[in-house]
C-alpha cells in the first residue's frame, strides 16, 4: 500500500508543482503586458481576464495539491524522512521549507491582488475612465514587484527537492 501511495503521491506532487511553476510564469508574463494596456482595449481585456482566470484558479489548486501530496509523501516514513546528515537531505529539506513558504506567500499575494483587480474591472462599464485605467495599472504594477520573489521561491523549491532526492 505504501508503494502505491508513494508512486501516486510523487507523480501528483511533481506534476502539480510543474503546473504551478509553468502557469504562474505564464500569468506573470501576461501581467507584464497588462501595463501597456490603454483605455480603448481595457474593456475587451476584462473579458480576456475572465477567460484566463481559470488558469489562476488552476495555479491555486496545483499549489494546494503540491503541498498536500508532499505532506502525504513526507508522512510515508521510509520514503522521505532521511536523517539530516547528508548533503542531499539538507538540500531537500531546504526545498520543503521554501516550497511551503512559497505556497503561503503566493496565496496571500495573489489573493489580495486578484480581489483588487477584480474590483476595478467590475466597476468598468463602457470606456473606462483614466482613474480606472490608472488604478488597474497601479494594482498590476504593485503585484509585479512582488511576483519574481514568489516564482523564484517556487523554482528553488522545485529544483532543490529534485536535487536533494538525487544526491545521497
């Protein structure tokens, strides 16, 4: 039973972490292009955001799946829990800590920013005012300042856990 749990858990953990990193990077690049938006394309853009928001929800779900699968795997004593004496274990545990921190950081960061941006987009009817476009740009640029740290943490955790697993 433990072997089946490990195989399924490991694949869920790895695939959901890869999705978290890839989709997050895509959304980050999309947000960078949002800063170039002008008032005329703003309203059509709000429809695009509604379509793409499913990716953001998928990112939140994949973050949760990554953490839950990792916790399940961590609970399987024979598989993950290694003594802290080896270099591989130190790197691996550093990845665990940073990955957990990235999950909490991302939830706080994106949750607040998404509520703020959604509030701005809901208030737009017809051609947006300069204040609405300015508020949108301000919210987006504020988020973009913090996003590189988040995805750096996710990438570090992903690579550290892979490297830590490979090094004895």
